């Protein structure tokens, strides 16, 4: 008898993937039979890394987690993507009060659109709680940035940042 697979989706731009994202991926992978880490593509947004680079970084960084599926979607609400992928859960991260307010509103809207998909929240530990992709990108450039950024991103992301932005 085949059991029902419990599947969640964790979506973001991951431009770049941070240690905060990785924390959430690892924690969520312990809960679900399958976790889809999906890159949401916004055609109006300018990205630092291509979709292919971001997919490869996530695959490389999560290669030891056997229940991770890396995917992407475009021009679709996350709740509709979750439906399409047969996910019972949407995974979101909360770093601070403003994240909470935004995510609370989105959870309620998603709940209105589909009551069968539950949003769950993870909070990263204090030492990485304030790190965002925008924050990391903002650190790149000034003298010594390499050592500062290194503690906030997984190894494969660091290597790509060095390759693309070191003199």
C-alpha cells in the first residue's frame, strides 16, 4: 500500500541563495517527503544571476538532501503553482516584523484561494536571521567584501560571487 506523499514548496528568487534560505530548506526537508525549491521568475525584475545559475547553485548546495526537487515557475501565483505541483504546504521564512506582516497577509489571501494548502513559517536562528539576498548583494564591492560575504552564503554561492565580482 502506497502512502500519500507529503509535499511542500519553498519559493523565492534566491538571487543569491543565502544561509538563511539554506537553513529553511534543510529544516523543511526534515518535515516533508518531498520539498520543491522553486525559483519564481518575475519578468520585470533584473536578476544578478541567471535562472540557470540559480538552479545549479541550489542543486549543488542541496545535493546531500535526497528529497529536494529544484524547479522554477513564471507568471503564476505561488498558490496556483503549489496546486499544480500537488503540494499540501507552502513554506515561507520570517526574519522580522515586516516579513511577518507581509507573509501573514499572503497566507490569508492564499487561504482564500485554496483552503487545502497550508502555509507554514520558519524563523532562522539569530545569527542569520537578518540576512537577505539584497543585503548580500549590497555587501559586494568594497575592499574586503569577500571575507564579509563568505559567512552569509553557502560555498557554491561564494564561489560564483568571487568568479563574477572579484578583481
